[in-house]
């Protein structure tokens, strides 16, 4: 459009949300693309912890340029007064780790995987997250994943994709398959 400035190079904020499969795996696809472009990639996984995901083993092969850290327990008990204090503690610690990594200038892409679930469960404040993301280093790309992205993060983001479920094997009773789901 006439009169509009074209921005050449900058860090983007992306959100992968929605009820369909593909939020985390799309972020890992971008991670692969970024690594192939010589970038340094950090994936911080909120809530995840006990499953042996295939991607954890891929990260071992990138000489420190690709790190995936699981910062949860792999399950979570939520629901008002029933929220386990340990889950609250782990999420707040994961957020502190995230904010430090964002400010560190060490990474070109940071994926905050499942962070939108932590916000959705009321364990993390969307406003705090938005404030840190707004002040991040100019060239840092960040991807947030999880269902139900809150409006203020959608507003802040540059690219937001909602995965819609057309079909999922699970509804036919097919359990999670190695290499596809984990
Ligand atoms: P993936 O990690 O496969 O990209 P995702 O990040 O979009 O999935 P999550 O909400 O993080 O989805 O849940 C991860 C697990 O739940 C995966 O095993 C995935 O296959 C499964 N899953 C995702 N969407 C659905 C759905 N609509 N119905 C049933 N299971 C689902
Ligand atoms: Mg996911």
C-alpha cells in the first residue's frame, strides 16, 4: 500500500492454536527450518515432562544450537481449589526460565510449547506474558502453542494460525502413535 513502510527483517510472534492436531508439530517444523538456516533454537515445554517424545532425541544432534527442555510433569491437576500447588510452582518456574531465555539474546527462535494451556488453566497471566514478549529483543522470533489463545496475545502476535479438527484418529479409539503423536 502506498505510504506504508516495508519492514525488512524483524523477529515475529507466532501463535499456533485451535482444537485440531498440529500446534506443536508445526512449531517443530519451523524449528527445523530455522536450524537449517543456521539459527539457534530453544523449545521450552510447559506442562510436558514424562513422555518420551521423538523430538527430544533430535535435539541431541545439533551441537547446542537446538535445545528442548521439558519444564512440567507430563500431567496436570487443575480446577479451582483443586489445582496442585506443585503445578503452579512448575508453571511459574517455567515462565521465569522463559523470560530469562527471551532476554538472554542467546537464541534466534524460542518456542513456548503448551504455554497457552498454562494461561488457559489460570496458572499464568496473559498480561505478564504479553509484556515480556513486547519487550523482547528485536530479532527474536517466538512461537506460542496451545488451545484457546487469549485475545491480548492474539492482538500482539504477527501470525496466528488456528488448527481445526476435521477428523482425529483418537475419536475412532486409535491410541497415540509413536512418531506421529509423540
Ligand atoms: P501435536 O503435538 O501432534 O502437533 P497439538 O500440539 O496440536 O498436537 P496438543 O493439544 O498439544 O495438540 O495435544 C497433543 C496430543 O493430543 C497429541 O498426541 C495429539 O495427536 C493429540 N491431539 C491433538 N488434537 C487432538 C484432537 N482434536 N483430538 C484428539 N487428540 C488430539
Ligand atoms: Mg501441543
